[in-house]
C-alpha cells in the first residue's frame, strides 16, 4: 500500500507491520486517526480494531474499510480494560498526563478486549 501522506507515525508503519507475527489473530490500533495503519495491518491480522476518540477521524476511517477491520469511536484510556483504568492491576501511572508515555503496563494486560 502506498502512503497517501507522510508524517512521523507513517514513517514507522513498516516496522509495526513487519513486527506482526505470522498467524496473528487480532490487532488493535489505538489512536487510529483516519485508519491508515489499521488498513495496513488488515493484511497481516485476522481482525483489526481501530479506536479513536475523534468523530471526524472515525468518519474518515470508515470510508472503504476492509472486511476484517472495525473502527470504534471511543477514548481507549477511558475504557474499563485500559491499562490506565484505576482498577487495572497492570496500571502504574507515573504522571497525571493522559498519554501512553505516562503509563506502563504488563505485557499480559488485556488490551485487545474491544
């Protein structure tokens, strides 16, 4: 797939896609934006879910979607299974900022529950 645009995230798409193991059943793209990475992951995973809190981005993402891709308008960090949820046994918030860099989680965290 040729990239329709370039930015810092798009630069790393090949690295992410190449890291998907053979036989991957599910993939989750948090902060999927217009769905570009989720579409790329669709060729490597049985099903892909893209999550973004922006209604406009989800609207764009839902245009011309592969059959094995679903887009959800939601804030992943507000989900009960999010690694930042207060009750999550895998969450350890290191600052009050709501960003992936402010939270760590166990590799066993159930991030794919969408």
